[in-house]
């Protein structure tokens, strides 16, 4: 059996329209993903779920038309649901929860959900090679592992959330000291794991704060499972933090072996990396 994938990039509503967007950089980043690595995805294996997490008044364009104009032959599922809160980083958990719920409702078959940000480059062939022998009927959740320390700054930010804070702190206390979570630039969850975790995810994602940590927390509390390691995660899910984005001149050996490079705040870097890798074919 060939695994099938559901790719979703949660982005702001104005990113769907590069001509009318208030945030031009956000629109340019999303467009650069659409016109480079996303076009390399095999059409028979990938479904793309677009999600506009914003109030209805923030919609500036038809997201279906925009994405289909770039990727006309892909199976594309649109979510018209809107989060009730402002579309910003702190409310990303609500957007993520809406994505998870939509993913489990759609008719399209998929084995693994791949969530990634719009400031990323993905080496699509490496991604497929990495997942082709993974079992979608078992626990699987992975990405770039981030160490977690109790009562750090991210925990304190959740004080302003909507869930019961005492319940949240009980969950925190139960975590192992070496607990890790997949950084939010890109993480992968099997359908089996998401199905088993969705009810607890509904609890922990009804809040503000770092969505990537909350996803790991929900999966752990629901299933007892932690992030899958042992894949040289830090090398294949590569962090671009601290790298020079002015000339995008990264070593080709790094680019050839990685699955993802994030964050890339300069759209030109996404094009540059793509062109460099294409030249090796």
C-alpha cells in the first residue's frame, strides 16, 4: 500500500491574495511555497487542506480560486470555518484544532497529516522517502524535537488561556522531565494517533499559547505516546534560526539531506533553495 498524505498550511486570510493582502510578506511567503515545493508533491498521494483561520470580515479573496490557480490538478479541500478569535499567533491553537477536526471529517483518504507553516521549504522527495515505510495504523508523531522545561516562558503565557488553569498545571506536572515536542514549523501525525488523541486535543487547544507544545501535550495525555525520535530529527527537520538569509547560500549537502528548513522569513530564500535543488536533478 502506498501511503497518502494530507498537507495543511494554516495561514492568515490575507495571505491568499498577493495583490490585496495587507501583509505583503505573508502573502509572498505563501505564494513562494505554492509555486516551488508544493508543485513537486505527487498528485496521487497528496490532498491539500487550506484553512483560513480568521473572522469572516478579514477574508479578502476566494481562497479556493487562489490555490487552485497554482495547483489545479491537486485534490483540494477548503475549510470555510472561522475561528471566533483574532487571527494571530496566540490563537493558533484554535486554528489548529479546527484543522484537526476538519481532517477527520473529510471524505479523502489520508494516512498521515503534515502540518507546516508558510515560512518553510520542504524537500518533497525526502519527505516521501521518509514516510513511505511508516505504518499509519500505529502511533506516529514527529518533527524537530524541542526540549521542554516546566514553568518556562511558554507555560506562563498559557495563564491567559480559556481552559481551567489548575487542570492545565496538573497536566504539566505529569510530564517527564525529558519531555520533547515537535516544533511547529512542520510536524507529522498518523491518522491513528490523531484519531486516538482528538478528544483530549479538543481540551488543551481551547486556549492561547504555543500550539506545537499543546499538540504534544494532548497526544501524550490521550495515548501515553511521545514524539518519535531516532531519525536524526534535528538534521532532517532543520532549523534555520541563526542562519544567514541575506544570500541564502547554504551548503548543498545540508539542503540535499533535509526534509524541511524553517523558519525562512525571506521569500527569495525559498525560491533560491528550490532552484539550487532543481539544478541537481
